[in-house]
């Protein structure tokens, strides 16, 4: 504790070091204080804002429709509103913000509110630095601690001995360690992160003097599952600007509305390429529907670029500056899918330690892409249907209705009409999703696009792996033109990366291709096992192949997906030239 006792903080400078807009509202619903970020965001200097109505200064949607002031003053809990509008000084469209409102207590009673505002699209480091300050923190230190406790992100400071000096409520919740047990303890013992002994962000900042923003890692709280976090750091200095320690901000990735799901702006990686008339018609349709709010259903085999087309529609649309959130419906367990889509309330089920917004809330103003929508169970389909119709839902375990403005794009490789006949997919949901149906053709039906797709893929591989560019020999191009590409564009990219990695020179020949290109082994009926049959068995073969790929070529999960037993699937695989199951699967 020697370092903790030696370090002194200046509470008056802490608020201005926070890059989030902070407002202190008194019991008369008037502004009692605000930081520099709040002055910059609202355009109100503190000298003019203090004493005015908070509604006049903050001026956001919550002020006009759902102000939490009375509820919190009456003893209610903290509230957070994601993706609401705030008026911009001087006119112009409102900015989208996250508003957190928490009670400010003194002597056990609520005396006001602390409100923090964050620009949803531009979350930055909350605190750049803390200044060492005067002796005697007393009531001022308690007041500052209350403000820090109201912030949604975890914050703690360390001294030069790597011991925690201060820690806020959110950091205690994330780490699972109480404040009185954390203060004075080594930070790595409290945080228990996978970065602590390998790539500690605080260590890098203390060595280089440079702040770090949003380094991704994970932490394992005592007795709880591991959780993904973003770490931001800055130096802690005294009045003479000498380094006295560091500050670390911990952001829960889920609570930050899955920012990793945002669409990257522009770039050829987000564009659908091709000169085939089928692709040109799809690209023309994308231009026509880009600003519509109607649902789009993209169908086609696995690997044809359905996800890429969904991203392209979003990139062209008026929603391009808002999130593009992709949800892989087939990758989530049935018990987790509804919570992932709609979020859940604290205590809704075992492990629900806090309120969690779902992907629809995370995509507010943008686009939700439901990949493999055919995998959604019937019970969840009912709730999804209501959302598409009314744009409203309730989180799991909550009775509060949430409304969001998003566009829905869905995709599937499954035969939804057949699933409707079998009672596995709701017909009314199908027609709600398929307002604008788009079918992505398989690569075998657009052989003229091979050259442009090969060129694009090789260029992306070169930029990722480095080195000089590589090219295909005429023999490889001819072989590609004859091949049926059952895995479509995804298989083409994998084959090209294999050739790129296995070719020492600049020209990729057949020697650098996967073994089945060099020495194809025909099955018992004489057909190549990697070439789909050209007769009516193609659809059945594709369904079996898709199920096998989705399960990682594990027989039992694939058989369950197809609704058959292991033996029947084995026979189908042999009949369709797909070989037999691997041992242990």
C-alpha cells in the first residue's frame, strides 16, 4: 500500500479528463455541473448551462418521451438508453447517442442524477489521464467516486508498484472482486486476464508512454464464465507531469453492442463481382432496392456470396453509416438464439448477471443480416415474425417493449418451401422475409466470371500474406473452367490460397493445387467424387453436401440436420459419390 498512500489525486480535474459527456443534475432538474466534453457536445459553455433546465441543455429524445428523472429520484435503478437522438447545436440531423442515467446519493438519499452521453458511432477512450492533486480528498473524493461508479465501463488506476488505487463499480462487476478487496491488490490478481503476462496493455503504455485503445482480450472472473473485453490505457501523472502509474478502462464487448459487427466502409472486399448476366441483374436490383426498408431474402447454395451481397446492399443504402450486424442463426444453440437476437433482462436465466441488449438493438438505424435463417426454431420464429411486422419486441425475461428501426436481410441455402410443407418453417414468416427475393447462382452456372473472381482472390491473398503477386498457369485456368465447384466461391478462394502457399515461384501450376485436382479418385459409379451429377440427383447431393460441411463432416450432426439416421446418410453419401464417414464421426 506504500504507493497507494503516496499518490494524491485532484478530483476537480477528473471530470474534464473523461471524454464522455458528463452532466450533474440537481433535485430541481437543473444542471449543477458538466465536464468539457459535455460543453463541446452540447455547445453550451458551463457558465451559461449551470442553473438551466437539463432538458434545455441535454435536449435528447429521452427528454421528450421517456425522461428517467422522476423514477430515479423516487429510488429507481440506473437506466441506459441505446441509440436515441440528440439535437445538434446549429441545426442538422440529430446525432445518435447512448444515455446512461444513475442516482447521485448523499447520506443514503438520492440528491440528484449523473448522466453520461456517448456518441454510439464514435466510442473513444473515456479518460485520457488523471492528474495528481491536492491533499485532503474527503467529500470531493466520495463525489468523484459516485460519478465514476455511474459510468458503464470499468475503470481502475494503479500506482508504480502495480497495485490498484481506485476502482469503480463496473470494474468490480466485471472482475467479480469487491472494491475493498481490490484496492491495494496487484492488478493482475484482480483482472485475471489472458493478456496480463503476455501482452499487458498497461505495461506497453508505461514503457512507451503511448495510450492504447481497444486492445481485445478476455478475463475470467472468479466462479464465472470468461468474457471478452476491450482494454484502453493511459498514463497517470502528477502536477509536474511525472508518471505515477496508469489507468485502464475495461469495456465489455457485448455491452458495447457488438461493435465488431460494424460494416467496414467501402473496399472491394464488400463488393459482389462478376460480368455474368445473372450477376449483373442482381447488382442492378441492389441499386433499385438499396434505400427500401422492405425485407430481402437471399437464397442460393453455400459459398455463393449471399453474405457479401447482403453487405453490398447495406453499403449502398442510406443506412450505410449505421451498423451492419450479422447473425449466424445456425451457429447458435436453440437456447441461446432468442437471447442473442432480442437480448435478455438481468436474472432472466442462470448466468444472466446483467441486462444485455440483443443484436437487433445493436443494429439500431442499420441492417440486420440473418444468415441461415432456416435454422431458427419454430418458437423463435413466432417472435421474429412479430418483430418484422411491428419492429418491436421484449427482451427475454422482461415485459418492457423495445422498438428499433432496422432493415432485415435474410439468407439461406435450405429449401424453405419444402420446410414449410414439412412444418419446420412458418409460411407467414417466409412471406414476410421474401418481400424481395434474390437468388445467387452457383459458380458452375457463371463460368465466365472465373477470371475476375480469380484475380480478386489472388490480390486479396497477396495483400494478406505479402510478397510478390502470383498468377495461374493456362493449364490451371483450363482445369478450373472444367471443374464444377460444388463449394462455389468459398471453395475457389480456398483452392487459390492453397496454390499460393504451396507454390515457390510466381506461376501457380497444378503441382500447387490440392490433391483431388492432381489425382482425382473416381467413386464406384465412375464419376468424379468432387463433381456433382448433372441429373436430377444434383439437389439431393447438394443438400447432403451442405449438411456435411455445416457439421464439419461429422456424420451424426449432419444426419440430424437431414432428418435421417447415420446408416441412411452413409448410404446416400456412397450413392452420390461423397465417400464414407470418417472413423470416430
